[in-house]
C-alpha cells in the first residue's frame, strides 16, 4: 500500500517537474532557440476533437507519424465539437479539430483560437428506414426532406449534444423554417454511433456524418435517403473540418509551438494524402482540403470577416 | 470460469461471444490495449481506494470512540456522500484541476492523478460510513471485557478494530467497487485517452465500454464488461482470502 502511495507522490512530483520543465522550454523557445524538433521532444500535445474524427479511427491511423517525427505524444480527447471548444476555452487543450464553422468563428472572435486552417471535409447524409414513411428518398433538398419528416411526424432521432452534427441539424431545421418538437422528435444526448443504433431500433430518421454511417453500415438496416454533396447532394450538407491552435496570448500554458507544428504537419501534402487514403470498409471517409494552388483566405478568419469592417 | 490471470482469460471470454457473432471476434483489440486499460483501471482505483482508506479509517475510529456535538450531522453528511453522483464529482474535480481552476497550475487535467482525485472523493464516504457501522456494531460486551481486563483506550480500540475487521474489509471493497465501476467522473477529468498505438493513458475499462457503446459496438463492449466483472470478482476473492488467512494468525 505504501508503495502505491509513494508512486502517487512520485507521479505528482514528476508532474510538477514536467510542468516546470515545460515552462523553461517555452522560455528558451521565445529567446530564439531554433534547434528544431529536439526542443519539443518528450512533450505532450493535447488535442480536443469530435467523436467522428476519433471514432472512425482516422486519428490513431495518422498520429503515429507525427509522434515519431517530433518525439512527442498526442493526447486525443474525443468530446464532440461543443465540448472540445469549451475545453480549449478553459485552456485545457493546445489544439482543436472540430466541424461547426459557426462555433469555430465564435471561438476565433472571442480570441481563444488562432491560425485556423481548413483541414478536410466529408458530408452529412439523411438516414432513414427503407420503407421511408415520409417519402423523402432522393429529394434534392435537405430542408424539404426535413419538412416532409416533420409533416409526416415520422420518428426522428437528434443527437441533442451540442456536437457539430447536432449544430448542423439545428441549422437545417432553422433553414427549413420548422421548429421540431413532439413525440416524434427525440433528443438522445449520445454520440453518432449510438444515435444510429437508436434510430435503427426505432426505424427513425436521423442526420449522420457519412464517415460514421459507413463505419457502422454493416450493423444497421438504415439507408441513405438524402445524399450529401460528395454524392451530388445539396451543398448545405457539406461537413468541413477545421483545425486551430489555442491562443497563447490568452492561455500562456498552451503548448503553442507544438500546436503549430501539428497544424503544419496535418495540413502538409503528405498527411493530407494519408487522410485521403484512409478507408473504412473499403470506402474513403475524409477528403483533404488544406492543400490548394489557390488558398481560400476565409479559412484563416471568421467567415465573412474582412479588414475593412470594424467588427474584428 | 478461472479467475486467476485476468489477461489470459480474455480469449476464453471471447469464445461464447465469437459463436454468437463471428464478426465481433475478427475485430478484437490492438496489442496491449486491453492490458493497458486494465492496468489504468487498477492503478487509478487501487491508489484512490488506498488513499481513501488511510483517511476514512481514522475518521471512522474517531467517530466510533469519541462523542462530540454535531456527530449526527457529520454522520448524515458522510451518508449523503455515499450517494453523491459521480458526474457531479467529476465536474467539481474538473473545475478544480482545469487550467482556470485553483489547481490549474499543476497541469492535472486529463491525467490519472485527476482521476485518482475524483475517485478518492467518491470512495471515501462509503468506506467511512461502512467502517463506522462495523466499529459501532461491535458488541458492547467486547469493549467492556477489554476495559475490565485493564486495557488502555488504545488497547480497547485495537480489540474493537480486530472484531470489526470483516466489516472494514467490506467497506474497502465497497469503496473499490464504486471506484472501479465508475464512469462519469473519470471520463470528464481523464478524457479517455489512449496513444495512437492503442496503449491506454487515461482510458479505464468503464470508459472503454462507454466508447464502444457510443460507436454501437455492443459486442466488444460486452467483452470489456465481462473483463471488468472478472476483475472485480478477482479483487474481491483476493481480499476475502487475505481476510481469512488473517484469522489463522
């Protein structure tokens, strides 16, 4: 028993030493010590991200490369977009990878995030039972489909967890001019995989990111009824992922050097290629978006921001 | 089912499930995943329960032997603590260790130490309350006899403790059971982290089960659940055997 206690005390001590060491290294970095990767070796990068990037296995598949390149550890915490941004806001992570542009922009505008990059995209699809009681199969408008579901009062499962998918769903209802409510509309407060299972058991409709649906398709009877833009569906169902560093000016403990190294690495042509090659059940889940001959300047700033208007 | 080496019993646990669903058997876990997850579960729970025991037993002894005003109030606070929701404890610890919190400078967020803190808070009330019940439940005749035989206060206390040892062991096991089966707080403060290679850093069996369930992988979740139950059974068996051999001495 005393051994365990000693180990705990030792661990606490080691943590204290490590945190002090981190500060010392940060100091060196600021004084212009440009000795490359050696300065960050042994450090830990905390990434808060969404369940879809983590649960599809993408991050585990690509992170080994980064860990070996810099001699560091990446702690990926899969939380859902809302929670991931909140952790970063509290200074508990160094870099965030999420998929809800509106929430990302708010995060940037409030000064918590810097150096945002477009990372990759896939799309959302509207999933439902094959007998399709609301008759939405093949509709080219996602909002028309939701309106049809609401009119038919067909069961619909909502994530209800402030995730990127949930945010998208709420935006769609708003665009459709419908305020969903009633027994047919169920907020589950669960991850995508669980929400798909619940929808499956109840023969309900739901909105899913394509990646999670593909990785679970073999286990459920639901099918894609409204396609996203990857398969020619409406652009409103696009699902872009962004990555940004926590502002070291707000949280001075953020590992900004390593966060920027991570952003540089994951938006590099090689890793973007690895992302496009990552497959589950023989299908590509994510489409890289960071490398372009003609960069979209809006990726660096809150959408619609321009230096001319004063609401920076 | 043999209860001895937990890791070796994993393939045995797979078999019945593999018959039900061959697909589940094809996607077991990466090398070291289950072992490191078991290790983190045990590491966090054992340390937390050890620390809880070191705090709880002295409190239980003091309360069992000394009368003081407000004792009933303290007792009811401890009893309330037994039912304290783990998610709330997780949130409180999160606020404490978050960068913005009072312990923020220690960088404890998303570490095992933060998980130990929340499990300590969760395990202490049941260990204290059940130990106290065991101590106060010792027959008054035993105390009187020890006193009559000329025992000092400490000697009397030791006699009572010896009589109450089974109850105290139960208390420790109850605390351990609460710690190792707890999912809400360790998920919040630990972050459910593994390395890219699948070696657990702050992922416990319970949070691993939660992750599998989130992805709809109910078969693999069941396998991990079976491992967790086997682990708890093993620990209980070991503690009870230790208690029995203690009687022999």
